[in-house]
C-alpha cells in the first residue's frame, strides 16, 4: 500500500462577495481534486482541537496522525528540531520573525519575504549586538528564524505577527508571567536595527526595512514516536516550511529537497509533484505541503489564492493522481488543507476543513467537486483531526465501512 497526503495550506475559506458568493476553492478550476472526490469520498475534518490556536503546527501534526493536545509543546521547538538545534533542559525555543513596523503598526510580518542572504546578515547582527550566555538567535528560512532563551515561558501569551497585519503592535505584545523579558528583547531589537547598515541598502533598493524581531510560538524540546513504528510506513516530506519539515524530522520522515521550493507564491509546484512520485517509487508514504494559498490569504489577494489553488491542483495533485492510476500497487490519495485561512481577516481559523480521499477500498460517495460546501453536504464529519490518517491506512477499519456510513 502506498499513501500520498497532499496539503494546500490555508486553501479553505469563506464565500467571497467578489466571487459571487463562492469560496476560492469553488471559484478555482480544480479538475484533479474534483476527480479525487468523484473516485472516492469527501467530508470535513476538524484539525484544530477546541482551545488550541489555529496554527500550522497544530494542524499539520493532526494531519500526520499525532494528537497535538498530547504532544505539542510549541512551534518554535518544532522549527528548532528541523534546523538541528538542540534545546537544553530549562531552555525555550521561540519563533523569531524579522518584521517591518512603522508608527507602531505591523506593516509586514515577513519584511517583504526577506531573501535568505539578508536574513542571515540580520541574524548575525542580532547575535553580535543582543545575544549572550542566556540567549542566541539562529537563522532559519527567510523571515522564519529562532531565538533560544534560557528559562520557562509557558505562561506567556504571544500573538503570531501574521495575525496582526495593519494593527497596532502595542495591543499584541507578549503578556503574562515572563513577558517583560521578551518585550525587552523585542524593544531592544527596534533600537539597534535602526542603526543597521543593511537597512540603508534595502531602502535604496526599495525593500522594506527589518526594524524589529517578533517573538511567538514558544516551546520546549519535543519527542514523538516514529512514523514507521506508528503506521508501518516510511517515506518523505516535501515542504519549504521549516515547521512542517520539523514535524517530519521528529517522526523520522526524510526531508526531500526540491530546487525552487520557496514557501511562497512562486514555489516550484511541478518540482514538488515530481518529487512526490519519486518518493513513492521507492517508499510507501509521501506528505506534500504547499504554502502558497496560505500566503495569498495573508496578503488578502483573491486572485493569487485562486492561482495558487489551481497550480497546486494541476502540478501536484494531477501528477500524483496520474501516477497512482498507473501503478499496479494498492494506493490511497488524501487531499486536505491543514486549516482555513480567511482572506476577509487574513488570518487562520479553527473551523473544519474539507478533505477528499480516493484509492484502494474507498467507496464512491456520490459527490463531484472538492469544496467546503460539498464536504459539508456529504454528512461525513471527523471531529478529531489526528484520527483521519490512521483510518486512511487501516484496511480493516475501511472494510468495516467507516467511510461509507
């Protein structure tokens, strides 16, 4: 049995007035995701447990079959693991965004999706000016970096910067026991980054400055049971996002490098689709994550979100679906966003997402389109997100008719 899980990050959305009351998924041309529905079933999945923030850490852990309520310590810990950063006992890993703030307003949570070369220079600058024996900055990918700091900060409430674009930062600074330490670091970064000559060059080139670090997503070291032990499958994970690859590393899935994989709108969709096929030729599981629909939602761009969904459909789902159709092996293909990201609010949401599943032993459910509306009408609703993948790979459960109820 080979299993492919294809994830269009943040693709689920609300009806939008300029689309005539359709969602981007409904407005996009998605013949291959529709075909998955026609060949199999569709339904809704609650990937974000009640009381948890609708982040990609929670949602992707659920999709990979691990209960985030039980295992998740924090996003920073996952991304640190992906980067090979050991978190000592008594230390905490924070996600550290390089951001652009003007007049105390969060203008850009990514500093214009800062290039890797500049990001490395800023992290080096911060280490020279702020780091000491109790804290150190580590470069990740683009604006997504890590701060390792001594102490426990579980009680601190932090807000993701992509949730507050265009809003006053003072209302969303860290709060709670220990927050004074974090605010001090963030404010210190504002003071010294204004002096950084890298920003002078960026300004000359029309690029937004990096004038603050934003700390959030804290967590301690995580330990997870291996994917092979849990499901009897081995394979790879394909994503440009350190968070997703970090979960993969923690559970023993191999990170597959794809040239031109950016985690943005210009990512190499076709390369991801082809890489997924190569993994399935050698092993029996692949997890492909595409960030672009989520980024388009954070931008508030209906046009770019539809383009991202259509490219994902054609170049990722289409390639993998055709490969599975041609293989003699038993196979299953699952398509599912990790969480909704609403264009209206430019933020993640915890409402259920649509999923589509086809392959060996999967009955036809009688629906023809992949959308939020079709999934809701199907009557198949799974409340615990981490329970879906075990059902997908468990032949005995399928034979009992779970998906045909």
